[in-house]
């Protein structure tokens, strides 16, 4: 018995305790950057829920269905990629703002623990959503930029005005550096 305990202690003491440093190390309901959307959905379903939000460069499939705790999964891939290789993922949980803000902080802490010093964190901030010209829709978010330009993770609460006809939601987005650059240049 003492021998087994000694082997266990020696094994654990040499275990490398490193943090994640690549955007592909983070998953949402088992889906990760670099996966093929075809591993999770049929081509027919991908096309049925297709959105042209970022054409001509990128395609989005936004599937409203219960997947784990989320109510909607958005998969982003290059427009003409027959493999549907995922370059960004957003998962939405429709919720009120009290629930959303509590979860935003909880999830942000988890991301900090997963990536440690390999991520640069922003402070929580609230701003007007650019799509709502009335200025009544708000987004509260925390941004996690992976060092060495390997992408970003955003945890956000979307508080839509009634005029916008969207559901308020908690949103977690994982994005490659190239997709982030594209969005910043819109």
C-alpha cells in the first residue's frame, strides 16, 4: 500500500501544471475552433439555418435548439469552405439581465482559471449596441485576448430594447485572430 501511495505522489509531483494557451483548447458544448460543423450537424441543417450576416467572406449557421445549457449555437466558417471548418462560435442562453450578469462573472472567472497568464483580460464594460440606432440596446462584456495573437473569447450580456425584437441573452463567443481582425474592419 505504501508503495502505491509513493508512486502516486511521485507521478503527481512531476505532472506539468500548465494552463491552456490556444483558442482551440476552449470548447462550448464539445465544439471547438478548427472542428468541422459537419461533425455536429448535417449539411442540410447547416444550410437550413444559414445567415448571410458576414458575406461575402464568412458564413454563419445560427441554430436555435437546446444544446447543453444554451438555446442557440452560431457557427462561423469561411464562405466557400466545403468542410465548414469553424473559425468562430457563439453560444446564447436567453435570459434576464440579473441571471446574465451573475453568469458573466462566473464564466469569466472560469476562463481566467483555464488560460491563466496566457490571456489578457479587459474590465467589464457596458456600451450601446451599434445595431440599435435608438441607443437603448446595451451590451455588457468582458474580453479575453489570448497572447501571441491566437484569438479571443468574449463573455457578454445583450440587453436588447423592445424595438429590436431580439431576446436578451448571455453570449459566449470564441474567435480566431483572423476573424477578429475582419470584424474590427467592418
